[in-house]
């Protein structure tokens, strides 16, 4: 995906919880393409470093971050990274990178707080938090945020159609606001097609512990859940494993995870963070940086979406496509991902 394929939204937000409406300035795909083209002659090699909290082969969020970094490298950036960075090491690793790299990326919302603390110490460094919907406080920090509630809603449509028991399960790594928002969107999508559907959500306190993920899935299955959805990175691989062992269906997250358990994973919520990271690197190389803002990409950009549907009636694919069009048209309500990013759907006074 090219940089121009992403529709960027720079969002100005007042204090959290304020009732004031956020100021939203949109850069359309065509405008972004024109800007990038006009600056292409000035594009230059940049140095990019990334801190990754988990393994680079988790088949989910951390792997996507790494793939995005590799795409930056393929476009001429000089890159380095450190994977499986523990929380106590966040500050030290980012500081080390900031001393030698022009661009420092924290791969995950969990890097937002430490990035805000470090940014004033390194005013010449461009920091990126991928992904976070909260407007940064400093002009040298940019947040990337896939509008993932839109694709979570579509994943919920699949679950609502596929369940036989009307009991759905959700497993999250941590109870971060963006995870809660996606769980809510998933449930909303399920209930849109199946009002009898109910949902139980558990949070593991880890994105890395696959054993906890497996245990959560088997426990949900024992309670009658027959479709389980995860937003749990490497722990989510354990969720899929537990679903497979329990004979229930699973919906993956981030990448198409069908290959992990072909008879179990019926669909995956796609969140192409790699495309956003690649776009951010290309923009910086061309002299464009959304410092102090949030760059968002939703269904219209192709960054978020849904994988093909497996082992289910073809009618479900048609239903998903119908709801995708409704989301784009603004005729169904999808919860906001947070941070002042508007919810999708009919506007209320």
C-alpha cells in the first residue's frame, strides 16, 4: 500500500473527557498523493529505530510493526530495532534510540506515556506511537491509529451469524481503552444481525502469555461460548489454540490468522499497521510529519477490514459486505476508537 492510500486525519482534542467537539482536519488520499509527489525530489534517507514489546513472529500486532519497519528499510531508511522489550526497559531503550536515530517508533499504545516524557529531552527526534488515538502533547510526537472499531464491528457480524449458542467470547491482552472500544464494536456488530447474542470479555494482563490465552479460551468454551474473538497479540495465538482444542470457532486479529488453525479460525479482523508505518516513514522522508497529531486510517483506506470468511455459508460474506457499505455510508453506529476520534454512524444533536 502506498502512502497515498491512507486517509490521514489530524485530530485536535481538548482535555480527556471534555464535552467540546474535537477539531478534525482531513487530508484526503488525493491531497496526500499530491503532497508526496511534489516533495518526492526532496525525499531522503532517514534513520528509523523501533522498540517492539513482543516477538516479531507473533502473527499479529508485533509482527506487523516489524514488517512496517522492514518496508521503511526497503524504501531506503536505515533501520534498527529491539524486540521483546519489557515495560521497565521502555524508557532506556527509547532514550538509546533517540540519541542516534531521527525517527523513533514505539510499537504499541503502551509506549505513549514514556514517549511523552522523553520527547522534550530530544526535540530534534521525531517520535511515533503506533497505535494510539490520544493527541500527543508535543510537536515532535505523532500517533498512528487504525480506526479498528470499524473492522471489529464487521468481525462481530461474522460471529453473530456463526454462533449456534448465542454466546460469544472476547479475550483482550490488557483493558486498554482501544481494546474495550473494539470489544464493544464487536458486540454491536454481532447484535446487529443476532439480537439474542451475548458476549463475555476477559482480559489477560498480558499480550505475550500464550498459555493464559489458551486457558481463557477453554474456560469460555466450557461456559457455552462457541465463537471466541481475541485482541491479544502473541497470547492470541494461545486463544486460537484453546479454541481449536475445545472445538469452538475463533476470529483472529491483525493479520489473517486462518493458517494457524484452518478448521477453527473462520475470519480475522485485519489491521494493517505495517501500511501506516510505511506511510509515516515515506512522509517523513518527503518532509511531512504530523507532529502533535493523530493520523487515522479506517475502512475507506483499506488499512482495516476483514479477511475472507472460512467454513461458513457464503451468505455471511454478503452480509458483511452489506454492513461494510453501511459503515462507509454512515448509516450504522460504530463506537469510537477513542481519543476524540469521532464514532462512525448517524450524527446526534
